[in-house]
C-alpha cells in the first residue's frame, strides 16, 4: 500500500471537505439510489440510459467519498502564518512587474475554501516567496529559464 501523504489544510478547507463528505454520504447518495431504483423499475436495464448514467454517477460519488475520507484522515490543520510573513495558508498580494496578483500559498485542497488562485509551495514562485516578508523582493527561475522578480506587497493569514 502506498504511503499516505499529510494534507495541509486551513480550518475552513477542512470544514468544507467535511460538509461535502456529509452531503455525498447522505442526501446525495440517497438521491442516486432512488434514481437507480426508478430506472430499474422501468424494466430492461441493458438499454436503459437513465440506469447506466445513475450507476456511473454512483461510482463517481463513491470514489469522491473515499478520496475525501482519506484526505480528512490525513489532514493537518495549518497554524495561521504571522501577518506580514508568507507561509502555508497565507493570502499574498504580489507585484509581478507592475501587475498585482492575489493568491493563496498552499495545496490545491485549500482551494475548496477560497475563490483565490492557489500557488503550490513546491512551485518555483511558491518556493521563492515562502518565508518572505512584506516588502521583500525575491526571484525565481521560470520554466523557460528566465529569472523573474516578484515583490511581496502584503501577506496575511487566509481566513
């Protein structure tokens, strides 16, 4: 069995995942079961598109339920980073050559709780800004080999 990786989440992302899990295990699962039963009652299942679609949706739902269970079991709630310093779970305002960008530094799983773009700490820009403070200018190498400078305008904990 593959080693399960710790998932770093904000409390809001954890809560959203838990809500989604509860919904998928409860009312959504029941709704799919009812659609399967209704389609089954129509008779010949081999040519019943509604039955096939409901079974496929059931499989996708069960897969997502399993994914959420594993992520929540392996979740670690991030301690809020200090205001003014970039860390996992920071809402960061960046200045990229005069263009302002607002994003969250963290895993894509954090995105479930925010409308902001998410930057991975393992990406070139994420690694460069990790630990930087308001006003710092850092550089990173883009995939095309070009050095890019970015200034941290503001860093604060994601609420």
